[in-house]
C-alpha cells in the first residue's frame, strides 16, 4: 500500500492517516493529511480516516503518539493547552494570576484563553465536556492558589470564596516551596475558570505552568 499524498511535516502539527477513495479493484493508497475528518470518519473527498499522528517536532512524525479512530466515533480533536511564566495579577482582578507564554496548543477551540492587564487570565469553556486542569507554582512566602469557577469575586482570596466557586486549593508554606493544584470534572459551555490565589508572589515566575486537557 503506497502513500498517495504525504505532506511535509511541521513541528507540533497533527496529521490524519487516510485510505484514499478508489474504484473496485484499484490499488489502495494511504495519505497523511492535515485536515480533520468529518463526524462520520470521512473527509470531503470520501477518504476514510484510520488514525491520527502527532509530530513531536524532532523530525519524527510517528513517535509522539497515535489515536485510533472508527467510523461514527470521531468527536473532534482532543484539546490540550500548556502555558507558562507567571506574569503578576490583574489591576482589577487582583487575586487572579496572569500567564504570558504559550508552550503548546493542540486540537479544537474548546477553551478560549484571554489575558489582559486588567482582568488577568481567564479560560472560557466553549465545548461542554470533562476537563483536567493542573497549575504548578512556587511562592516567595506562605500562600495559597487553585482554581475558581464562575467567580466574580476577583479581589477575594481563594480561601474566602464560596465553596460553590472554589474548585480546588493548595497551600505552599515556605519561601521557594512549590505546589500543584489540580482538578478534573465536568464543565459546560460558558463556564469561566481562573487561577485564583491570595495574591501570593513567586520566587521564580518561570516555575509556573498550566495544563488544560479536555478528556471527553
């Protein structure tokens, strides 16, 4: 089985493996294409998607992983966002973290990341599903941080939030200590997630990292 059409790979790109449409008795050809299939597993040309491959950015298109797909089971690309570098707080949202560097983004626009000097970083859910959030930071003195959902109390410490707004919280005690807040659960389109703190400062802003994954 030959490769009927192979695109040049680019770091961090996704590719779908297709069996190209053909007449009865013809030789089957496979193709790597950057375009996702429709929900029925086929693209607009009638080619059937067999799987998806991630390029790892090291000239090896197959090593990062492959997800098997089946007709009538394709739900769209999985969502993943990796951010780094704490960048202070918002001027109005004084207890909401800002992040400034995007390391990697994969998949659909299930989450909109917005960051500005006033409101800090917000993460608006566009696609209802099950999500995993993980935030790691160090502290320059004892402090707490975690995730809030749909909270307008952006000048309130995370520990003082109503329990319906606080998803999770951790506390790092000594200068230089690191902590990781993580939460997994269902979110709905329109929900807004924030990295909520008690305005604790960092020893090393580069330690900060945020990972968001849509699981389902």
